[in-house]
């Protein structure tokens, strides 16, 4: 189909490269050059300053909420993201058992590696219960949510049990909707 297309090339070791091409009938040539980037590194710690092993750290370009490079924190909580192009990013980290960050950490990559970043995660809580008053065949049509923005709901199991995990401390209103 003729028209303008965007083509993206990604690699774990290089910054993302995007080019547009005006597609015409026949063979169209578009060369993509992956160039080296910079490192972004730091540590993921809990609220007491202890290292968190196995946290997923993601760096997304501002305005994008997916597709950015990611790394896993090591034994000492350290992480390193490589091949990052200059630009403005949001750094996010998550790990089961910990509440999600309330705000992403802004990161500006310019002409030198960025190091010494610290991400602090608070231990998360859970809310569990049972849906009552429905035929068990209807449990698959129920969604249970906590009232905080951005929280995805869960479906109860075949016995009506549900569990909302990794919640930040605070007050919640829990809502179950049938027919969702």
C-alpha cells in the first residue's frame, strides 16, 4: 500500500532507530543505522535502604509507556541499561511484593553516562476476599478493583476468591462489578 510508513529497528545494545519512508510501487530501499548509546545505571532499594534483587527497571521515552529498554536488578540492587540515546526518559521499577512507584523518575541522557540513580520501592500490601451471592458460573464475569488510578482489576477464581496485590499503603475502596 503506497504512502508514508515508519520503520523501527531495536536492539538490546543500541538505541532505538526510527525512520520514515514514502512507499512507492516496486522496491524501496531504507537503510537503518544502529549507533552506540550511553549507559543509565543505579540501584533499587526498599524503604529501609536494603537492596532489592530481581526488580524490573524500565526506561521509557517521555510520552511512551511501553517498548523501552529494561534490566533486572542484581543481588546488590544494581541495574544497568545500555545503548541509551540522548533524550528525556521516565525510569520505572517494579517487583512482586512491592507497591508500584507513585511517580516515574525523570532521567535526562545527554553526552555522558547517567549513574548513581536510586529508586526506592515500598513494600506492598494485599487485599483478599471472596465474592458472595452469585452462582459460581458467574465468577468469570466479575472484576474486582481497588479505587486507585491505573490499577487493573482481577477476576476471582472458581470459588469466588480474589486477591489484589502490590498495593501502596493507604485507604482503598474495593469494588466488584458483574458483567464486565
